[in-house]
């Protein structure tokens, strides 16, 4: 689905100054506003009730300085591969980790156990058996291995329909259906695996939900978890509700309503006094702190349409191609033109921003209504702080990688 593009009038002055000040040789570049990120994370933390833990899903943006900026506000970090375990543990050695994700290999599980990872989100009975076997071979490890079973409960029809990605509520490779969840609980409570402790349940059913929809999902998951616990006669210590908070690329000024969502979580927590709730946002924490800034190489006119070819493209910023949307952007005019040949120009009117790749899919934003545009101008693409550079196909056509800059903090700035 293509969203209606909106040109930002400008980044805030502090960020705009940094983007304008980037050396031309540094373009394209990612710029991360760590001060803005910290302020946003603090506001999210303040909106959540005390008995709700905040974990950051590191897959959204694993830059070490981004992780460090989030560390004061996060109770821990969710990692989804052996590589992420090693990366986040090296960046933040004192912070709790929860190891999630499907298809964990025995080597990854063993390495995580050796590192003392505190929680495992187990996706299947087979994965549970592997974890039990490997943990039993480490009798000297301190304390039990805490297990949260990722389950796939039935939820009311249509509840996940507005999400960009559904990962549960129907047939899914993620988590366990009720029968497998029952079997996994019996494995953990029959005394045959004393090194493993059933700590709770985990459910991440969809991404891209607004606060009312995600709150309804949380209520449904909490009810399903309560029914499961009652059926087995067990007490759950933790319920991980996952992430899935919407980031609206069609309206960059809109934000997920954390206060409303936190109020619903407070009501769930009040009904279950012994239960710790946990949320794991990724994109909704870091998307707003990142900018991908580049320059216009050429302005082309084709059968009544205008195209701006920019340095870089979707091999640097894969998000619009993977999600099928137009990345919100702002044109930053540059007065100087250092070349002896004429300067291509376009506008006013709609312009489609494309990259340097030899494919018609290399589109960053379609029909952006610009007042004017010339080669040499800069374009800043917003909401580039999550699932952007780290998910892109970096080496296709072997173009140079973008520079990376951080605003604020020791040694920061372009």
C-alpha cells in the first residue's frame, strides 16, 4: 500500500543545522539524534505503569550508541540471534537480555547460556528440548534458566486486521498453538528439567497497531494467559506482550498513544497483582531519531512526470521498498553549484525520488509536492531510525556505504 507522502516543512532547527553542515563528501549519511531519542524514551517510560517493564527490541536499530542512549530507560533488551546476543552483550555488558526469535541453533543457545542470558523466549517443544539438554550440561551455572513460552492464542476475529504484519492469531511459524503450549508447560512442570524455570508467557501477534487496537490485543492475550495458567494450576510471574506499536509514515507528526496504552496495562496489572508485564517496542522507540540525508544528482522529466535521482537509494534505506510506502522527506535547498555545466531543476509540482539502482523498485517517495528542486539540493528522509540501514541490501551494485553521525553526547556531531 502506498501512503500519501507529506513533505516535512523542515527538521527542527538543531537537527536542520546538523544536516546542512554535513560535508558534501559525507553524503549519503545517517544522522541519529540521541538527545531526541532519550527524551522520547523517557516519555515512553513515564507513560508505563511501574509494574510494566520496558525492553528494547534491538533488531530495530542495533547501533551501539543508540543502545547506550536507551539504556537508562530500558529494563533490558530483546535479542533475536546469536549475533545480536554477542553484539548487545558487548555494547551493554551489565544489562539483562531476553533471547527471542524462531530457529535458534544449538550453537546460539549454548553461547547464550554461556553468556548468562537471563531469559529465553521458547518458540516450540523442540526448541525447549534443545534448551533443556544444553542447560543440563552446564550444572555449574548460577540459578535456573528462565523460560517464557511464546504462545499463539486465539483472539477475536478482525482484531489484528489493521496491523501491517500479522504474526499470530492464525496459522503461524511463530510461537506455539494451544496443544504445543500445553505440552511445553507439562515438560516444565513435571520435574524432569530442574535447570529450567517456567517464568511466564510471551506473545507478539502483530506489528503496526494503533494504541486502541494494541490495547485490545493485550487484553485478549492476558485473558488467554490467565485461562492457560488456571487450566494447568500454575502461577505465572511474567507476561510479555511484545511490541507492534504503530509508526505512521504517512503522518510523521503522529505518535503512538503511550498514555492510553499504559492506562490499559495498568488495569491488566491491577487484576493480576503478582504478574509482571513487559513490552518490547523497537521501531516505535527509535524510528523518530534517525534521518537519511542525501543529495540530488539529477532531475529528469519523462512524459509529464518528474524524477529526482538521489545519491544512494533503497540499498541504504530499504524501509519504503519493504513496506510499500513513501518515506516522508524534506528538501533542503543548496544555493551553490560548483560545476561548469547547467544545473538540472524541476518543480513546482510532484516529484518522485529514486535512487541509483538499476531497478524500477528503487523508489524512496512518490509524487512529493515540492515547491522547487535542483541538482545539488539535499533531501532528508525522516523516520529512518529503525529498520533502515540495518535491513538494507548494502552491497548491491557496490555503491559506497553511507556515513553515520550522532547528534549530542561525547564526541558527537557531524
